[in-house]
C-alpha cells in the first residue's frame, strides 16, 4: 500500500484507494482467517493486480491488452487458489465437528436408553 500523504500538521490523509486496500486486508484476516504469511501472499497478489491494471490502461495495442488481461487472470487464479485451499481446510474442520456432534448425540441416545431400562 502506498504511504498516505500528510497534512501540514502531520495527520495521515487516506485516499479511497487506501480505504479499499485496508478493507480487503481486514476481510482477508477476519472473515477468511488468513495467517500473516497468507496475508502477505494475498497483499502481494493485490499489488501485482493493481500494477497490471495500470499497465493495461496505458496500452492501446489489442495484442498487448490481451497479454495484460491474461496476466491479471493468472494473478486472480492465484488468489482463487488461496481461497480454495482455505475453503478445503474449513470443510475438513467442519466435517470433523459434525462427526463429533453426531457421536455425542449417539452417546446421549445410548445413555437415555440405559436410563429407560432402569
């Protein structure tokens, strides 16, 4: 993220691009549960994507524009891979929790059946 400008009094002056960037990072950390290493990887992808977008806007040749778009798609594929891996891990944990819950309910039913016999 580029450093924000400062006012005469030294206060940071954040532009909209800073706010958007910080929201992406916040979402990646809080909602997706990214580790510091995953966040760094995610941020590097965002930076590369922004750079490629800027390059794309400067180019007028259709072939070069296609190349820039393909570069952006590769970066997006990298971000999607990160998310897909996170989803896989979440699904594994979810499956384990569901299994434990079912075992707990099964144990409760057995105990209830034993209590009814007495």
